[in-house]
């Protein structure tokens, strides 16, 4: 009866939420902590991406010798899992995005304005970098 409309969500519902968050943030604290936000949001995301890629490749190729098994949740049947480099890169791009909503909900922007602005900015930068990484990896695969 009801179906999720992706276009409606991304073009109608999400922009007012993002706009309200950006409009209500403390711009002075946010731009005053831009070095920390860039360090955690951009550099940290790339480090996390490369660590996920490296650890996954190390495990699949060296430690498990290509013998990674997956289990079907419905039947319990085990089968051999083979991951291509492109699949590992896409998975790593998805996993390097962190969700800071829980941390932000615990912080009081009036009592801890610097910490709040750094966590808020890191979350925004982290999500943007993760989306761009995923699209870059996906477009390089299609090319």
C-alpha cells in the first residue's frame, strides 16, 4: 500500500532538515574550529577508508588465503565468498562514514560549544567525504 519514494525523500524531506541544522548552528564556533573539523572529518575519513581497505585485503588475500566463507541466514548453508577489489573499495567507502547523531544528542551546545561544533562539523564533513568516495569508486568501476 505504501512505498518509499527515494526522490521525494532526498528532494523534499531532507533539504529542510539540513537547512534547519545549518541555520541554527553556532557559525562562530563552527568556523573557529575549522582546523579540527577538517582534521577529523576529512583526514580521519580517508585514514579510516584506507585502513578498512587494507585490513579487508590483508584478511581475504593473506590470512584467509582467499577462503572466506559466508553463511546464508535463511538456510544455514555455507558457501565461498569472493570479493573483488571494487567490492572491497565500495564496502570500505560505506563503512568509513560514522554517525554522530548519538554523540551530538548527548552534548549541550551551550555548556560545551567547542566540542559540539567539532562533533557536528566532523559528522557533516565525514558524511560528505564518504558519499564522494563511494561515488568516485562507483564511477571508476563504470568507466
